[in-house]
C-alpha cells in the first residue's frame, strides 16, 4: 500500500552535480587529471554584458555606406625601426605548428594576409607554410625556445616574448606524444613520441629587470628593426602591463582566461586567470598612468568572436585584438557537418576539445596525414578571410553608429553595462544609471 | 686586428658593425675593449670572425652566435652564448647563471666556474667547464654534451632528455629522472675530443669522468611518477 502522503521528490546536489560526480569517477578510474584544449567553458562576465549607446542628439552618426570609418592600426611605433601597419585590428593569435597541422597554419597565413592582418607562430618554431603564406608574421619567443634561431628572428616581422597566456597564466605546456611526428620532433630537437614539456618560465631571465636586458639583446640581434611584443596572461594586468612597458615593450599582448590552449589541465583552464573584460581597463589604466596609452599598443584576446566584441575591446582602450579559437572555428573546427565523426570520439560538435589527442576529424589540430589531408588550406584561408572581413564590417557598423570615423575613436563613454559585475569590471556605467561600481559612489 | 672601443662608440654601433661583416671581408680579427660589464656584447654574429672581448661582460655576451670564435678575457654575466647555433665561445674567467642556455650548436668553454643552470634546456651545444657548475645545471637538457672537470651542484640534469653529462668531480645530487650511466668506449672517444677542443686535455683524462643521462622514466606522463615532478 502506497503512502497517502507525497514523497519528497529526488533532489540532486548543486554542489555534487552530475558533471562534478562524473569527473570524480573519471579521476578515480584513470588516476590522471583531465587534459584538454580550448579555453574556459564556464559562464563569465563578457563583452555580451556591454552595449553600445549609439548616436543621439549630442552625438551624430556617420552614414553607413558613404562616410569612411578607418580600421588600420600601427603596432610597434615606440622603438622599432620597422613598425607594423595592418589594415584591420583583428590579428591571429599564436598557435603552434605541432598543436596545429601544417595545412592549418598555411590557411591561417592565407586568410590573414588576404584580410590584411598578421599571424603568430607558436611553441614549435617557424614553419615554411606559415612564413610563406603570412605577409606579416609575428615570431613567438617562448620559454621552451623550441626551434629558436637568429635567422627566423630576422625574417619575422615582429617578435613576441611570451610570458604567459590566458588559458594558463603561470603554466607551461605539454604536447603529448601522439602528436609528435617526425617533423615536429625534428623541429623541437626531441625524441619522437614522448610527451614534450614546455617550461613555464624562461630559462635565462627572471623578473622585469632581466626582461629589460633580454629585450635589449633581441633588439641588438635584430638591429632594432622589429617591434617587440610582450604577451601576458590575464593575471595582474595593471602591474604586468606597467612592467612590460618598463622593460621596453613596443606592444603589450593581454590574453584573458577565455583564451585557448592546445592542451593543459582542465582545472588550470577553469580556475586560473581573469576574464578579459576585467583585464582590459586595468591594462589601459597602467598605460594611461605611464603616459603610454597609444604609444605602447595594446592587443587583447580571449573570447573575441564578433565585430561587436572587437568594437567593445577597442572602446575600452585596446589598439587591436587577437583571435585563436574563433579562427579555428572559421577554418572548420567543431563543424556540425562532422557530427558523425565527433560521435565516434564520444563527443559532439561544439564540445570537441581533445585537441591534444591528434584525432581531429576536421584535420586542424592533428599531425596525422590522413586527417590533415582532409583540410583544404586554400578553402580554409578563404573562410578565415571572409570571417575577418565580416568582423571588421560589424565593428565599423557599430563605430559609425557611434559617430566614429576610426575604430580607435571608440571610447568607454560609448558603452553601458547590463550587469553590476560587468559595470564594475569594465568601468562603464550600469545601463540606465550613471553608476560605475567602485568608482563614484551610489546611483 | 680591428679594435673597437665600446665605451667610445657604444653597443649599437658594435653589433651593427659585426652584423655587416657577413663573411665577405678579410677584416675577421676584432678586439673589443672597455666593455665595462655591458650587456649583449657581440650578439647575433653570423660570420667566421675571431673576436676577443677584453674585460668583463654583462648578460648574454655572444648570444645566438653563429660561426664566430669569441674569446672573453674576463668573466661573463648571465646567459653567455645563450641559444648559440655554431662557432666557439671561450670564457677565461667565470660565467654566471644560464651559461649556454638553450644552445643549439657550437662549443662553449668556461675556464673558471659556471653558476647555476649552466646548460639549461641545451639543444645540441657542447659545453666544457674547467671548474665547477652550480645547482639545476642541464635542467631539461635536450641534446648535446656537457663536460665538467670540477664538481656539480644540486639537482644535476633534472628532467633532462637526451643530453650527455660528464662530471669528473662530485655531484651533490641528481635531479628527477637523471641517473649515472655506463661509460662506454664511444663516450671516452667523445670526451677525448671535447677535452681537446675545450682546451682541457692537459688537465683531465676521459677515464676520470662519470657519465649521467636520462632514465627516460618521465618521457610519458604516468600518475605513479607524480612525486618526481
């Protein structure tokens, strides 16, 4: 006989959710932490929490199809004899050959060059595919120094000293053995098939005073021609930006925690670093406090997806942005057309992040010739170019609506925030109020 | 011999001058005077020059050297011959931290002592140290050879890959995954050549050294080795 009183319905714990319990079981079964690619998947305050105000009686807009809204950007004007001039302020972030296939690197070079922007090497040295197809190529100077040599320094268009990245500020890298092909092994001077650790600190300098001397050395080697970027993860953006400027950087690259990685621990991706929205105003303030805003350029990255994101980042004071994950999606990563193959890998389109395993059905994050042969670098380049052009058009559309004849003229006063958190982080008023939490008291 | 007065003409002019000598001139012998501990002396040279640095240097002397023979008649600051590609760098005095860091080729000879992290992340360079080396030397060393006539500090060869380490004196401790290995005939032959080229053959014999290298247990991640990381 059933009780006449209703039972308490089954109630699952918020703290011990299905996902949390599944991870506990996975850890218990395997004895290893979860490693994956990509950036954070958690919900974060982001550019979606900002809106542009548009024109009004006090600000008049520019005519969308008639009046010019320029998009070009100069990078490296502080010290370099040969600063970089890009047509659009959306650059391609550093991604290594090793993490990506040769054809994928070629596609990035093709698309970026056609759209008038730069690509960046990664933790595997410079490949001919990328140098050959990138009109403007930024060469990363990383702790591992895999493949580092003075000839590539000299044939780069700029040099990016990597201190950290948004996905894992304070962390090194790991390229697992299954992606170490003969070519990758040769470029990195390591045995084939072993897990390749990339150090988290540079081997020959420690701290900002040493960094200044290291930058001097690189400038001397390259005869002061190349812009020197310093890339930091979104950890302490005010101080990191100030110290990079003090060390002599031409450009500061600031990567928020939404920025991706080829592979690292999920716990690192999800729990270390700050969202890019919180980082940009801190970096801009550091530049302004030093009187170096626009003199040392600021490139921001981590979760940039649309022209609106570009416009918002620039309104907050960035000179340019960089995209990584979005560029891979444009090339064909996580495309639902490959759903059957993702299912075979026990995942689904949009969730595939085991880039370190080298089984990417899209042929992008793999060194398996059978897989990367599927990827057409010419078509991939075309898709990336299209995407970059659309982002630029979108950003221009917004800038014109705000009455700006250059994307760099966007300003925080063009923005409001939808949430208190975003208002506090971005330093713009909560919509419908003049309130910037933490700045000017009450409503 | 061409004499370059660094105090009078400055670092920029020095390196620019050396960079323009791309192997098409007979002005191959240079001496640099009045170094005053300057950083980045003779960096990025890419020509078969014979350069003598008279005095003590700051950071990164002979950084990324290719082809040149650079003799320092004094001691060097951190990162001497960092990322050297080829050629020879000989330091008559002592070398500070990170000597030969990430070097990919060529020969670095230090006639005095080398400080900590000597040969860190070395990638093919040969390093011969007549004296002692400090802690964490050959950390993550990938390839190449390191010969130490004196003693080695703590954690020698931590997390190293395929580099070969030869130490004549004591080793305070070995780093993770670094073990002593059998000295075979091929290694004695290699040592003999390195001692000769490192101007140390009158000071030591190959048979006096012990060889250290990777146990290769950390090459692929295994949770049971987590305590070693």
